[in-house]
C-alpha cells in the first residue's frame, strides 16, 4: 500500500532505510491502534475477573492522566525521564546493544548530581545547575564504563553486566542514604533537601511540571541530530552489519564503548532532573522503574525519534493515570504495568518486520557470552 | 575474626548457600534446556514470580506440594506466551522476554493487592522442616552443612540428576541440542524444530515456576512485590558460567548461593563493615565469573535467533 504511494516497484523495492518514518507511520498506524486496543481490552478483562468495573477504572485513568492541569503535569513529569532514558538506550540499541543498566545509572546520576550540587551550594545558580547536570551525567557514564569496556574487550554480555551494576547502585545508595548522606534528624533513609540554588523550578504552579522536563525535549532534538549525523550513521551501520562496518574502518570497540557511555550519560541526567526537579531530595527509590521502562520505551518506539516520544508519553500517561486510579478507585496501579507489558507483547508482533530489521543488528552483535562462532 | 577459623561458620555458610541456591537450581536447569534449544528466555524472572504467588495462593488453603506443582504450571502458562509470540509468531525473543517479566511482576502485584485487604490477614505458609538423613546428619560438621535440608532442596538435587540424564542420554536431549546449534541441519534431518523448541520452553517455564514456588514455600513464606529480586537474571549468569551444562548450572547456582550466604554470615564477623558492602559480594563474584567465563563459554550457535521454517 505504502509502496504504491512512493511509486516504487514493490518487487524490487530497495531495503527501507532505518529512519524512514513517514512511511512506517502510514503502514503501521492502524495496527498500532489495534495493539493498544487489545491491551486495553485484556486489561479490562482482568479487572472484570477481579470484580472491578473497567469503565470506571479507565475513566479514572484517563482523568488522572489528562483530566486537569495537575494530571497533565504528572504525565509529562513521568514521560520525560522515560523519553530521556529511551533515547539513550536507543543509541545503544541501534548499535546492536541491549542495556538494562539505566536503572543503576539513574541512581548513580542522582548521587552525582546531589554531591556536585552540595559542593556548589553557595555558587550562583547559573554555575550550580549546569555543574550538577554534568555531575549527574558523569556519574551515569562512570556506572556503565566497566560493563562497556568488558563488552568491548572481553565480549561480556552487557544485559547481565549492567544488571549487576544496577545491584551495586542499589546497595550503594542504600548505604549512602543510611550513613554519610543521611541528615541526623531523618528517620527513613534519605538525603538532605537538594540545595536551593540548584533546584529546577516549576513551570506551572500547582503541578509537578518542572523545568527538567525540557531536558527531554533537548535530548530528543539531539537524538534527531544523532540519527542524521555521519557518526550516528556509522553506529547504525555497525549495529546492522558489524563486519561491513569494520571493513569500512569503523572501530567496533569504539562504537560499543561510546554508545554505552551515551546511554549512561542520559540516564545520569535523569538522575539529576529527578533529584533537582521532581523530588528535590534523593531517596532510595529515586529510579523507581525508569531504567527498565526506558528500555521498553526504546523497544516500543522502534528506537526512532518519533516512536520513542510517543511511547514515552503513552507510558507516562499510563503510569500517572494508574496511580490516580489507585487513589480514587482503589484499583491497584500494577494494572498499568500489566497494560504496559501487554502493549510491549502486542507490539512485538506488530513490529515483527521492523524488529527483525532492527534486531538484525542486535542479533549480529548479540553474544550472551564470548564470541559468536559461526 | 577467629570465627572464620571455626568449622561451624563454614558449615553454616555451606548449608545456607544450598538453601539460597535451591530456587536458582530449578530455574537455571529449566533455562538451560530452553537455551540449549536456542531460545533465550528473558522472561524467567516473570515465570519465577508468578510461580511464587500461585504456589502461595494454592498452598495456603491446601497443602504445600500441591501449591508447588501448581506454581510450576503457572510458570509454564506464562512460558506458553513465549511459545506463541516468539517461536510461532517469530517476535524478537529479547523483547518478548522483557514483556513477560513485566507481565509477571505486574500481574502478581495486581492479584496480591486485590486479594489482600488493608490490615487483613496476610496469606502465608509455614516453612518446611528439615529432613535429617539418619547417620549422615550426625557426621560432625559435614552433616550440618550437607544433610539437614528441606525436601525442596532434595528434590532440586534429584532433578539435577534427572535433567542431566535427559539432556545427555536421551533422543530428546540430543534433539534439543541439535535445534539449538543448527536448526536448519536439524530440520533437514527431520527434526521438528518448532516442536522441540516449544517443549524446551515449556520445561523452562515449569521449572522456573517451581523455582519461584521453592523460594516462596521453602524459604520466604509470604508474598511481597518484586519478591524474586532479579534471581531470574542471576540464573542466566549461572548458565553462562556453566557453559550450558546441566551439572555446571547446579554448581553455579550453589556458588552464587554460597557467596550470598557468606555475605550474610560475614556481617556477624566484620561488624564494622557496612552490610551493603557484604551483600554486594555475590554480585561481585558473579561479575568476575561472567567476565572470566567469556573466555571458555561457548553458547549454542542458534541462541536468540528465531527459526522460520521454509515451506
């Protein structure tokens, strides 16, 4: 159908370039809607089986996601970190790497941002804010450095090594917030309030829509630039066909280390905006499930600029709507997890041709361990 | 410090290690079957947690063995989705695996919240007693370490023997290996690749569910969200370390359990060292093992790639 629009000969159609979004959109919009519909209907069935009314639940959910100024702010402030992590992991995904370590990198970024902000406590905001952002990004990068080097030089699987570093981050923040970073008066593990001069203020009063949300816009624009740049192209090429890329002089090790460092830096920035904008303090659960769902968002969005944005907004809305539904109707917010999982599963088939193309790269690079021997 | 020189410290650590390893043994043996057949089951975490919740909800009004069995079946039901989406509809294994993990965590969280009233009675089961083997349990310190365990542990060890036999001494085991190494060649020899992969994945779902059930009924006794705490992913590391051998997976699971127990027990010895640092020991060991085993491990050649039959 879309081929006729483009006037190409269907039989000899050249392979679609990875970032041909307009065409993908036309061919896939109806099937995407179907996948969403299936997820919503199955979620409704689950509620029916547990004796809840799906209509009231979904009304409460939509209301909690879009129904008021506050609700919209919640949706945006939840979508932003997902989009940022989504774009970062998408860079790695396009280079053929699956990193689930964003969770730990968000935690590391939050610690880095807080420590930097405390160091610049008496500096002007114009210094303190960028410094904290940098601190967050650097800590996020540091947290992925070892997995990146192990992947590049010893073919150590990045899914599992970044997962272990997430465990390390969880233990580290638990230690820090129970000991050195804990204010003497606090009972539960937490840090001092985030320094005033580093706070990312609210855009709209009465909401939690803070300035940090715009970081997502900036990262999105950077990602658009990245996929069109020469370097981005060479990374994509490595993802799609490592042998060809290396014969063209692209260093595989550099692609692996750099793309993982980029994903670490973006996750670190999320730690920074969560600490400096949303929570204005650091807690043990600061990363909630952002790292994990950020990867899902990258998958769902097909690692493309528009796709990741839509997926992040959808997940942000589901999560804020789910929590609102829990407090107004008493239906557990885990229902949003179920719907998000169903969406991912539904899309895994709907995207099958595209995912096969995307994962041609992932699979070409894929090594659970050691070298893939052919 | 002097405690480290006492035999009881080490026998307690070995015993604790075997206890902590039990769920991992079930899960990693099942996953080994799936991966030998070429199916990368990242949904293992989901199978485990759904097995854990189901086993509790069945065992609470009835008996533990029934809960254990139904827990395994619940894991298998989730694995059936893996079969449908990845093996039959050719969706990416990694994506579906993550989806199933989230689905498992979300579904169990939902069911737990819906069925637990605030301030109401929490469903729980009493933990099993240890089965002492006469005479053997009386051996000075070795007896404490090795012979006083619940039936979940004993069953997992029996399972290792059975699975090792099936994997290396039966036609099915051979077919599993064939479809994981070279599905095209296996198909040319008349092996139904999709059927073998389906069976291996369902086995992995069943044993993953049993692993979750063993964790629940054997050592925790009550549910909490995120109960399995990434054990499903640890099982994947164990398999790599074992280089896809059944015996190795059991040993690897024990090694992880041992260092986890060591972390706990060292907390009583080195009181000044932060507990978080000691709890990091098993993960650090896992990282070292993961790195070192990249040198020798050789993964099944067809792992992670869907097989699309040519008509």
